[in-house]
C-alpha cells in the first residue's frame, strides 16, 4: 500500500519550505533602488549607523533603515552594509592626492591662503581640507577682494609669511583683475600670488554634471548672482537663510575634485604649492 504522507509535515523548517529566498545586495554607492512602501527611487549616496541615504533625480535625499523593503529592477531585495575597503588600500583625499599617515596635527604656518568669502572657504576646505591640515595651511576669507590691500598692510607678507589669494571673476578688464594687478605691482607683490577663476561666483565652479543640470543659468547684469541663480533653478531666494540653504545644497553635491571645474582646481593647487614652497 502506497504511503501518501512520506514525511512529518510538522517537522522543523516546514514554514520555510517553498518560500522564495529574497536576494541580499550590498548598498554600494550609486546603486539605484526603489522603496517598496512609497515608491521613492534614488541612488545610494551613503550608508551609516544602519541607515542608507538615497538621492533621487531631483536632488532630494532621504534616509531609510537597511534591510528588506527595497526593489532593484522591480525585484524585492534586502539591502546590506557594503563590504569594507581593504585596510591596506591607499586612501585618497577628496583632492585626489594620497592621504598621509595619521600624525599629530601640524602647527599652522605663517603663510596662508586667502579667499573672498565664506562659501569659497567652505568649498576649499571640503576638497583640500586634508591636504591643508597635513601642510599646516590656514584658509581665511576676506569678505571681498576690496579688503585685500588693507589685510596685507595689517600683516605684511614676507619670505616666511606668503599669501596665496583666490579671487572670483579674475578676467581681463574686471574690477577684480585691476585690483590684483595693482597689488602685484606694489610693495607686497613679491610674496603674494593672486590667482582666480573666470566665474562671477564660486557656486559656478561646481560642475553642472554634479548638480544634475545642463548648465548654470545666465543671470542678467544687475541681478545678484546668487538670487538670480536660485530663482532660475526654482529654489527659494527671498532671505539670506534661503541662500544659505541653496549653498548647502550645492556644497552637498561636491564629493571630490571631480565635481569641480578645472579652472578652479589648478588655481588652488598652485596656491598650495606657493605657500608651502
């Protein structure tokens, strides 16, 4: 007589029989996933403290717990921590240089780099901060090149105290170029290096590709560059707080030197060489 029940249906593991195993995928950078609960779709931009950060095509970012509840190409997946990089792999800084071994902080040099405003300083810090700390170089901002000559008079440069100066809109015939030329011809010029990029504001030194736009908007003459840029991109621009949030949004898209225009990259590297020579 045939046995229609060859096994114990209540044996261990009976609940898992026939259940499909959901693939486990590491939440690696740039992996595009969809959140099953609400349809939010974006690329992985970071993983920390058990959370994954996703950024959609409009630049909006949200945090979600790692684990189940995600889709990749329409299929259910479980997101897991990405594998740690090999401990022996050489680390690169955001500027692209090899990171120096961890050492005690270096005493700041008398030589320093001067930039026009806070946003310039924050951008330089984000990309070159590791390099500058390793060399003991301080970045200070002037609130405009108009104040450069007075700053040099207060603390005159010398062979031991060199100043590298980064200027916006340093193009032929501009106010900035006339001020720079006058200073370089003057008594401080020997120990000062003034370089710059061609853009009206440092915001435009972040590449359009990093921002997810075709190009930076053209702002009419007479309109504040930051206000005009925000309005053209559909961002709030009524208060200083709106402009501050816009800058943080832009700065957040910069992850390394690859996100910056070469017109800025070469100039900053030139200044670092000058003040550390």
